[in-house]
C-alpha cells in the first residue's frame, strides 16, 4: 500500500469515527443545571465545567449525566 492509499484509508476511518463519536457541549451542561438546580449557570461557567470534565474524566467510564451532576455540584459547592 503506497502513501496515498494509506492516507485515503486513514481519512475513511476518521470520517467513520466522526459519525460514531458522542459529543457534549456547554448547552448540555446549561440544560442539566436549569432542569435540576435552583442556582443558575452562565454559558461561560458551563463551558468551564465542560472543559474540566473533559480534562479530568475517566476514559473507562466516560462522561455521563451523573458526571455532569457531580461537576455542577462541585461548582456550586454542594
């Protein structure tokens, strides 16, 4: 397999990975906080919480709604 073929095969794999990945965004954190807490978050706070979760998450568990709850609890000092 030459370089071009390897490159095209890698691109094909990458495209499939993009379709199969799970993505979280700050809006998910905001929605969860609005739905479950009396305190409110700003979009900037939600983004900070999301970035902390991504940086410190356990890859064997991933990020779940329970993870989001735990990080919001820490943010609100609950």
